[in-house]
C-alpha cells in the first residue's frame, strides 16, 4: 500500500502546530508528512501502522512518529459503525524537523 502525502496545515513561520482530533474515528489512510508527530491518545482504540511496526493503540498512550514515516491510526470497526459513546480523541503536536537545527 502506498502512503499518501499529507500537508500539515500551518504557516511558514510556525515551528510546530497543535491539533486536536475529536471525531467518530481518526483519518484512516496511510500517509506521510515532513513534520515529527507526537500524539497522545485520549479516547479510541485500534491498530497503529508506523513503518514496519503494527500494534494496538488505546487511551493513555503516547507516540512519537518520525519525519516522512508512513503511518496510520486505524480505528477498530465499531468506530465506523456509529456505536453509541465511541469517540476518537487525540492531541497531536507536529514539529518541523528544522526546529532542532542542522
């Protein structure tokens, strides 16, 4: 499966961007971006695919995903069926890799 390029919405003067996802499920396509991503899962369960890693994710977990690393947080099927009370909520910080210098 080929990873889709993703552009993190931010201006050219921002070194990082904070994004809160609060929806029925997370973005479900394998993708890459140039920023380093730090994500805290507040609510949600599923499978994380990041490079050659495949494993489960759940509430209370923190992930650091490298620049240009193909990844996807794929929710379990019940998140796509609209079951009551299920929600995907996470806080991500996207850091431009040049923030740390050369």
